[in-house]
C-alpha cells in the first residue's frame, strides 16, 4: 500500500521526469491495454443520491467527506480490476470535481415529503465536499471506467493544444479504443541503455470535430498532476449526442454557451440485483435566463422554486422540445406567440403532478390572441387563439411526439380527458426511444 501513495505523488509509478525524457531517447510501440488511466466516481447502494462516501485515508470508519458523482479519480487499475472481491474499498486521489453551483441548485430545490430532488444532496450531513487533490477510500463498485465517458474541455480554461496545433478548448475528447482496450504507446529505454529499463505509457486521445475526428494525441500519465483534468467535464457516452445537439441549439441564441453551463441531474441506478441497473438516465435542465426566461423567447410559468427544479428533461426529450421552440419562434411572430411552459420532470411520489415521472413530458399553455400575460386560461375563453395553438401542435407532431393531450375538440388528432384537466394546458411527451424524436434531435426540423 505504501507504493500506492508514492504513485499518487508522482502520478504513476512508470512516469518519467521531463529531465530524463530529454536525456534519453525512448523507443515507443503502439499497443493496447485493458487498464484504464483513470476513473469516474458514481455511487454504490446509495439510493437516488448524487454522492458517495469518501472515507478518511487513515481510518476507513470515518466518513467525514463525500465525493460528488462525476468526479474524476485516479487509482492503480489493478485495484479495480484484480483485487479480491473481499476487498470492497479502494484508495483514490481526486483529480477533479463537478460544478459546485450545479450541486447547490440541487440542494436549494423545493423540499418535499418523499424523494425530493433536494434530498439527493442534503443527506450529506456534516460531511465536507472533497476537493481536487483529496485522497481517501471509496467503494470499489462506485467507480466507472473512463471509456464510458466523453470529456469536454472547458471553454474558458487555459489554452490546450495538440502537437499539430489543434486547440482542445470547448471540444469533446475521448480515449481511443480497439476491441474494448485502450490504445497506448508504451515507451521504453532502448536495449543499449545502461541500467534498469524504464518505461511509461501514453494513452491515445481523440479530439472530435463536428462530423469527424479532428485530431489525435497521446497523453503521458504524468499529466494527471498538471491540472488538465480540472478543466474536463465528463459526460456519459449514452447521452453525449443529444447533449451536443442541445448545446448547438442553445448556441443559436447564445454563441458563448458551454457544455459545463448545462445543469445535469445525475442518473439513478438500482442495485437490488447486486449490479447497477439504470433506472433513470441523466436529465438536463432547460436553460433559463434571469429566472423564468427560456430559450427562443419562451417563458417558464409557475416554477416550483427559485432554481427551477421542475425544468429537468431527459436530454433527447429536451433536444426535441428546443427544436419545437426554435421553429415556432420562426413561424409565429405576432403578439400572443410566446411559448409558456410549466412542469417538466415531477416524480409521481411527490403527489403533486402526475404523468411527469418519465422526464419526457412537459406542459405548455395554449396561445393567446394578442398578449403574453402570465396567466392561465381555458381554451373556452375569449383570449384563446385556436389557429396559433393548432399550428404549434402540428410542430409537436412533426417531432414524433406520441402523447399530446389537450381538450379543444376542434383540433383533431389529440388525446383528451373528461374532467377538464387539460382545458388550460397541452401535455406533450417526447419519448426518448421514439425514432422520429431521436431524428429530430439529430437533424432538427425543416
């Protein structure tokens, strides 16, 4: 175990100092390895929480810190891959932690009797949040391989460039893989070298452009100490495509928008079988400006709280919704055209608003004849503009949205309820597994 801490101090045992590398000509060979260069923290049997216990390095019984999901950590890969199953904790060094602001917004969301979003954070008690550089113990099953993620380099971070001059800032990068293994260069001293052979590995990364690979580069494992990882935002591969699409849509209005400004609610895994089963994918909050002003001139009415905790949607679902807002703004420019949207994700267990548990559905008020006043109203009222509403619903259908509920009997092709619940709002669901919704997210609307 002592060797591990030496390893942490110098990043990795086989790393070679800059001085040595300038004096020795190394022979490098491309190969693959199953060993991950670093890991991403998650949780083990914590329920729907966004953190894991971070135990004291000197006394594992002391749970005096917590580590947020999505932190980048280093531990020798043999500790994760080869340790006996009886060894259920591993020592790690924290290389980066997610946004404090995002975590605070989760903490400050509305408190509810059951399963509130705020309880995902507020259960930390007296534990302190870890910082980059912290060392401690976490459960072995709470880490995920780096190959399961794409990393976005912070837009306003110090300038990082590849050897061929390509800037990495604001770009997604991934680890290069072959047949499930990491592509590396293993560089060793030549046979003619006098003394013990010295070797180090350089992991191959890929910088992605809009439609293709823009550049490839190798990173020595000694870069773990250079601060580079503090400028990375890890995004699970399963949601990378819609997240990039959301960012590109938002940049149509806000060119300086960055991926780390999109507020993510981490995924939830169920451990009842002993293995993590994905119960809810990550959700992303609809970008809001000055509290209630939404994208493309929209407005978020009656937010649950000042941090708009009712505005989360699954990435693909939000992507399709943003495409609707964009097209509607282009087509409808007269007074009364502003889109007023309400609740998105709401767990059924809250007992407040049913039908929003999936994270795919959102409520939208019907449109007005000549005003954008923030007041609810029925389709039976004089303010109601059927033509605007009908045209908007046609855009919803164009995305592939299957569930559209609204009670105006003069608009065909909708679901209705007999109790009048949907007299004053449209309930629409953008199913993330619907092919047409996915296509809308990838290609937009004509």
